[in-house]
C-alpha cells in the first residue's frame, strides 16, 4: 500500500512539474549593470545588441505581442519622435515576443495608419523577434510564476558605455509616456556633467549641485561666483543655467 502511494505521489509530482509554469532564471539587470548582449533577427536584419549601436545612448523597448492596441499606439508615437531621439544621439530598438514574419506585417500595418489624423510614419528602428523569450529572460521580464509575455513591457535606457541608467516597467493597460522617456534621457545626459536635477526638471531649467558649490577660498578669491548659485535651505543648492 505504501509503495502504491509513493508511486502515485511520484506520478502526480511529475505531471504537475511538466504542467507547471516555467520560472525565470534571470532577475532584471540593475542600474549600473552592463546591458545584457544578444543577437536576434529583426525587421532591419540581424541585430547584435548593444554592439551594433556603438557609443550612442540606447533605448530598448519591449512589447508582449504585435497588433495589440496599446503597443500599436506606442510604436507609432515612438516613430513620430524618431528625429528628436536621433538629434539627442539616441538609438532605439524594440523587442516583441512574436515572430519576425509577424513583425513585418505589424510594421507594414502601422505605417498605413493616420494615427490621430497625423501623417503616416515610417518606422526606422528595428522590431526584434523574441519568440522564444530568450531576450525577455535575459532582461528579467518574465514573471517567476507565470509563463506569459504580459510582463514584457519594459524600457531600458542605456548610456554610451552600455550601462543601464534607467528602467521602467508598465502594465499592459497603460500606454507609455514617450515624452517622459525622452525627458529622462535628456536629464541623464545633463546629469552626467556633474550635477543633479530636481523634481519635475525640464530641459533648459536650472540644475542642482550635490553639495555647497564653493569653497571658502574660492569665495574669497572670486566673490562674484556666488551669483551663479542660489539655495533653498542649507541642502538644496542650484546652479543657474542661463
């Protein structure tokens, strides 16, 4: 009797294991980590990321499925802003978990839409095929408990040294704010010049410095330098930009 129970238990465990959702072996990369590299097919040919994008800033977008309404609006909006990103020295790559043939059909369909009565767009950035979820796993975008692509809704902003500087994850119901992603890149580029930025900062506004900006010797030698700075309380010092 005990032997039969043990066999039944083993069979139940084996069937359950086979039918269980796959778990991710990869956690999302952290800020400051080198962006995981991969090679995959795309609408622009075979892509080696981030190598093929050189020393540019890079944005890696991900989508769970082609032809979905929210993702379609995002791709069109992103294509509308291609020139803005190019002028900032930013290159874009988009990953979706469908096949390359599906990507090509989606791209063609999107380029035929007059979204919000705007001119039709030409999508210049690659749509990368990730139908086996290998890239999504590398970037930690698959939920540990569910073998589904619904969590593949990430944005990774990567600097010229290929280090990850910002990460966003969005639910499937909410479209991403491309203006905020653009602002984040602009902020990162400005902050790389030895400053920090306050809440709601916009390009062209004054920046913050992480500590009192001048030494006593500098103030004594050039007291006019203090006119370049102002503060709110003892721990929020700003530097004038204009």
